[in-house]
C-alpha cells in the first residue's frame, strides 16, 4: 500500500480504504503510515482495555464489498446474510439534492458512466479537498440520471470475482438503504443498524449541496432509522459533526456521532480550510479525545493508529488510542479489515497473488485488534468478521 497521504492523493480524500482508508487503489499495507506520534504506545505487561459495550459489533464496510460491488443493495444484503450487525453507506449528493451511496462523488471507478455515450460531455475536472480530479461527479447528475447507470467493481485486480456482477446493480439512495435495513431486520429477527458517512462535507457545502440537514431529514423520514436502529453518523471532518451535534441535541438518543481519524500526520480538511494546524494525532491524545467527546460518541481510527506493524509486517505494541478514547467514554471502531493478500500484513498472507483470499489470516488480524479492546470494526467480508468475533477468547 502506498503511504497514506500519497495513496489518498490518487483518489478523493476522507480516506477509508486500507491505506487511509480511501486510497481507492489497492496495494500492500505501509507500516509507516500510522506512526506512534504523541499518543505513545502501551507499556508491555499492562492490562489492555476492554470494550465499552457487551458485544463487539461487525460493520459491513460498504456492505460485503469483498464479495459484491460496494455500495449496492446486493452488497448490503450479503453483508447481513453473512452476519454483519451494521451496514455502512458512504453518502454523496445528486444535482437535485438526493443522498446516494457511493464511495466518492467521482464515479468513474464505481459505475459504467465512462461508457455511456449520452453522458460523455459530463466528464470534467474539479478540485475536491484541495486536489484536482477528473471524471464524472454525482452532483452533476439528477437522481433519475444516476439510476440509468450501473455499479462496477472498484478494485477488479484484487477482486476479479466481483466483476461478474458489473453493470447489474443500481446506485441506491439512502432511503433505499434504510428500507432494506428495515426489511432485513424483520426477516432476520435482529435489528440491522446503520453507519452512514458524510463524504467531503466542506466540498458539498461549497457547491450548495450541504449534506447535514439532508441526512437528518432522511433519517427522520423512516420510523426505522428515526427510532429503532442505532445510527452511527461518521465523518473525517470535525465542523460538520459539531453542527450535527448542535442540530440534533438530545432529540435522537438512538443516533451516535463518530469522528473518523486518518493517519496521524494528516488533517481533517475543514482544519486545512480554516488554517487550523492540528492533525489527527492531536485528536488521538488524552486531551484530544476529551475534546472529541464534547461533540461525538465514538472514534473511527485507521487501524495502524491502534496497532502498527513494522517493516516485516509484525504487530507492534498497542498505542494508547483505545485507552484514551475509552477514558473519554468514546467507542472505537477501526477500519478496514480485508481478507485478500493485498491487504494483509506479510506474516498473515498466503501463497498466491494479491487477489488470493486468506480468511484465516484476516481472522488472526482482527482478533489481534480485539485484544486491544475495540468496540467494533469495519470489514469488507462480514462472514470473516463474524467468525473472528464468535471464536475470540480474551
């Protein structure tokens, strides 16, 4: 994997892929991304923290994206069938202000838009979070136009099996994802929770399509998300979470806000825009976590910020991140665990190319983090995540 900042430069930021997690490209882990920073490392021999909740939660990252093209109803359905407690839609806006589930607002890598002749003239270059990107963007399409497109596998070189589903599935709206979670809750007898992410909130504010109030309205429109499921609202930025905190107040006790945290030496984009020099590392300290707790209920750190690996891929001692978060009563949901060789630390890989699946290696990796006291985690293969949780012994 490219270094986190460099990898994110190749795609849109708000990195929630392995490598920042939003690298958009696949590759091997880079052990230098996370660093130890000021948060320090846990002392050997000191008891590790335990989760704040009774049951560690498995989050289907973009659904079961290791097995179906991400952010499709079929991917979310597969995630629940495979044991996910929660499904995660990344949210961007259409031209007519509808929230839809896409990894990014630039959709050339996740849809067939590049081969649809009628939309050829929509290709353009935009600056997102300070970086130029060329392609097709959701905010230039109405919902009706987006519904003409079909989803494609984003990383076919690592997930060639998913290409059999190319051009078969629609781009779902948030309303459709909520309806599916409600349907699956009824059919499975267990409540399927939601974990939406607001993507590039500063950018969408700049093009007069702010996400926050649209999200609140959509969540309140369905009784399931309004009162029944737990809804974890996440963002790599800070200001929009603070806005949501002030807007929601105590009116939605089933909604939780989660501060995503990228590599330690990187910054939330709204900090960059405001000239605030603080980094994610500053938010990971004891004082930083206390500040986060004034507007959020949890944190979603890049996994190497919790347990880094050395140049050989060997796990290091856990940092103080979980301890600092739990001291501030913040839940911890690291990202992202994937079962393919391309994403596993070297000692956990199996023979074969990067696309070779090694579920046992992923179980071992996840359980290493479970020992550090995490409360839940994002995985592209919820069946593997479910196995890791169900067979874990502290």
